[in-house]
C-alpha cells in the first residue's frame, strides 16, 4: 500500500491562497478517481478539487474556513501499490500500523465553477419537524456515496436534515434517519424552553460579504439622500409596453427604466460613475456604464453586472438583467459577470421598505436604492388624488461627491422617471 498527498492546486489568475469552504469527505471515507474531495473559494467563484486516485482518505490538512496556500498539503489518500517515500511534512502524521511509502502529487487542474457556496446558516425546522414544501423541492446537498446509499435504501434526501458543513447530509444523518424508520423526526408537542445555541462559522461567500461590507463602511464616509418619485406615468407606460410586447420579449420591471435613466443621468453627472482608488488618491471616471445589480441568492448577496448599459435599449437591458439574475441565483455566473461594475442599483422589490441606507459597493462612489412602490394620496392643488409613489434612497462617497452634487444627481433621476418619455429621447 502507498499514499498520495494531494496539494492545494494553483487555481489560476495569480491567486496564492484560497479559502476552504467545504469538505466532501472525512478520514476513513473511500474515494474514487475524479470524485470531488473539497471546494475552495477565490473571490466569488468556487473551485472543486477532484481526486486523481482511488483509495481511502487518511488525513485532511485544513478545516472549513481556513485559508490554504497553493502547494500546501491538503489530503492524504491511501492507495494500492507502492510509491516513492514522501518528504517530511509539517502537519501531524497520520497514525498507521506500519510505515507506508507515499507518492506526492498535486491535484489535477481544478474544475472551476461559478456556483456560489451554500449559505452557512442554520435553518430552524418547521413546527412538525418536516421541512417546508419549497425547501423539500430543492436538491439535497450530499456526497455521491451518501446519494447512492439513500437511493439503495429508498430514502428521499430532501426529507433528511444535514448537519455537515453548509447543511451537507452526512452518512450519520442518513443512518439516524433510517433508524427512525425513514420518517422525519417529529417535534415534541407543547411549549418548551430552548437553551441550544448554534455556532455558525462565517465562511465562503458569507465571509466575503462580511469583509466587503466592513471595508466599505470603514473606509467610505457615506451620505444618503432620499427622495420620493411619482411613478404613475412610468407604471402606465410599463403596463402598455408589457401588454404589447412580442412573444420573445421579457416582461418589463421598473429596473430597465431605472437603468436607462441612470445612463442618461451619469452622462450629465459623470462624477458618480466612478471608482475611487483611495490608496494613491485617484478617481477613475468611466465613460462606460457598467451597472451592478445587487441580487439575493440562496448563497447570499451577489452583484452581477450589466456591462455597457449605455449601449443597450430597454428590452436589451431587461434581457440581460434576467439572464444575469438567473445565473447568479443558480450559481452559474462567471467571474467576469460578477465584477467590474461602476455604479450599483439595490432593490428589494416589494420588501424595499419606505427608506433604506444602502452600502456602497466599494470602490464605487454611488449606489441607488429602490424602495417599494405604494399608492399614496397626493395633493394636486384642488384635491387629493391617488398616485403611485416610490422612494429612491441613494448613498454617495462623501470624500468625492458633495451633498449638492448628490442632490442634483437624484433630482435628475426623479425627473426622468416621472416623465418617462424623456428616457427615450436622444440626448
């Protein structure tokens, strides 16, 4: 028998280290060639590391959440056959009955995915212990070996609660489920005190989000300007365009109109369509308008980017917006589609609230927050009439954007949205 030592591979683009966000195996698990062993994360892309050999896992060189340097030992696998003795390693040796020769290899080229890691948050079970129907329809997170056992046992993994990293279903979870007679555990009846505390390690995308928000709020002095906008005319136009749209055209939301209004506004106020490199103190004002769209996904907040919005019409903006939102939610967005924005829109739709204080997407200098649309009474000079009103809550980097300029920017957006025909008029 011998050993293979799989090292942290070079994931490309000059990356010297990556965060380990998920283990698919544990010591003692059998593995086969090409089976995924782990997932690491760089920036917002996840990279899977497959096994180049068939054997048994002896040792894991890091824990979920650890930052692992390229070329560092990651996994030791016991294999059949003999190999050259391995050079001494810094990690604690694996206890073995006898010394075995070891072959040191690096993992094959990793399989790059843009799948966002699952949100590492504990979910409370429903009152009867059975997950909600919407959750049961999602694909369960489990290794191929666990899936095979579940299939052979006739168990629907969507009914099993996972206790592994990121909610992954382990062999122990499956054993306990089968031991209960393949039925979801029922919560005890009656009211009881709860004393348990869930410790959730912040890893993967959630850690990236935390770092990004900390960086933005610690380095950027935010100024937030809120203005209400009468969206009645735009909503009438949107209803007409949706009614008359062609079969291959998407249904329009408010966002494509806001994107086009944003393009017109930054042409007049170029200071807000910029990146501030605060190290050397250089502002990069972009002529291209790359609009980031803050999008909530099962893995957390991501910002896919609609590139060159200045060259897109309403329908093109809508098509690209839908494509990127779907890619972000399903984890298929590429690195290029998640980076490079020059200004960002943040919208929570019906959950948008009355006012918000959006955090700027560092190193940008402005973000436009969309609040919910509501019918409110508005005095027209003689009487109160119902109008469709929506607030815009926009934040600016006060180091480079003065309050006056922020107000001028938002007021121009307001004018375009309240008189939507202007959006379509050539500048």
